[in-house]
């Protein structure tokens, strides 16, 4: 690929979704965009980018951005945040809500493993939390990722990555060499395509937001915008889960780390989000 083509992809991703793409990583760009070019009927990635320059087709532009924004996903990724959710945060928030629905948002759900992991925990905990009501939301910027998430169908390799055998047996059924999560779990989740750095003023309020490993994928100005959006969307007594190595230093005053709980943040009560 020519440098000008790689730079076009980098600029497009930054402008539309704040996604950071290193124009020097030719192989990554080719490997992500090759399937898009074939799907759209182009002979090569370079041909596709030439047409994009000429026609500025919005649908094609978003297909490119979504392909470059793909993120890794696995069931119960990192384990610790899910144990914290199960043992501390979910019971605490459920008590605070006193029978009102607990609203939980997986803000970059990719192909669905994170939000399904949360749903399985919720089902497992119902005996411990009688009367628990939950509204569970999964969003992503990539339409194709959301389509896979909504199908609830995963390969043997995907279910082997982090999914305990107990949950596999309880919540999945096997069809040929694929595994499909139960309708009961699928029906717990509402799905929507969302660009996290766009205007989210109509998104509502959430008691818990999972937005892990997104900050590091964005250009710096968009990191600030993302955190502002998440702070707006978080209930005053809600909790935000980030990756345990992600730092908010110099990016926002709206969130405070929860002591002894890496990756967990709460709204700063002294901070007021601008109207």
C-alpha cells in the first residue's frame, strides 16, 4: 500500500470515531481491509481507497472505519473485573436501587463475549439477590460485530477462551462445531450501534458501564471526549470499569479510582458535568 493510502485510512478513522491507526502498520491495515475490499467487490484495498477518494461514499467510509476499529474480545477476559462485579459491585448497587432496575452498559461489546459474561453472572446470582431487576445493554460501533453478538454463535476456539466449563454446559448448546448461547441469555440484552465519541446526550443514565481497553485505541483528544461522555452517562453513585492498566491521569476530573480495585472508577461528587 502507498503511504498516501495508509494516511487516508488513519485520517478517516480519527475523524469519524477517534480511532488511532498507525499509518506505518501496512500489514495491519491490509489484513483488516482486505475482507472489506472483497466484500464490496474491489480487486484490492488500493482500488477500494481510490474509489473512496473519488466518490466519498459514506457507507464505504464507515465500513473501513468499523473494520479498523475491531477489538479483541473473550469471555470473562481478565477474570478480576467479573469477580469484582459479581461479589461487590452488583450486590452493592442492587441494594442501593431497592428493587428498581439496575442499568448496565457494555459500551464496546465487540462480538458480545463481555456482555454475555455479565448476563451469565447475573443469572448465576439470582438466588443470592432475590428480586434483582437488570437492564443490560450492549453497544459497538461495528455493525458486523453486533450482528455476530446478537446471533450468540461462537466457535470452539472462542468458547475455549476464558469460558468456564460450568457456564458452557449451563448456558450453551452445541450445533455441529459451533456453540450457541441460550435464548434466555440472549433475550436479556438490548443491542444498539453507538459511536462512543459522538453525542450521547440521549443515552440515559447507567449504574455500571464497562468500557475496557477503549481509551488506548483512541487519539488523545477523543480520549477526553469519551470520558466526558461516559461521565455524563454514569449515575451519580454509579461505577465505571476500565482496563486495569488504563490511566485517567490528565484526562478528566470527573472520575475517581476506587481504592484497591484496579480499573474501577466512581463519579467524583465534587465534579459537575457541563449541561
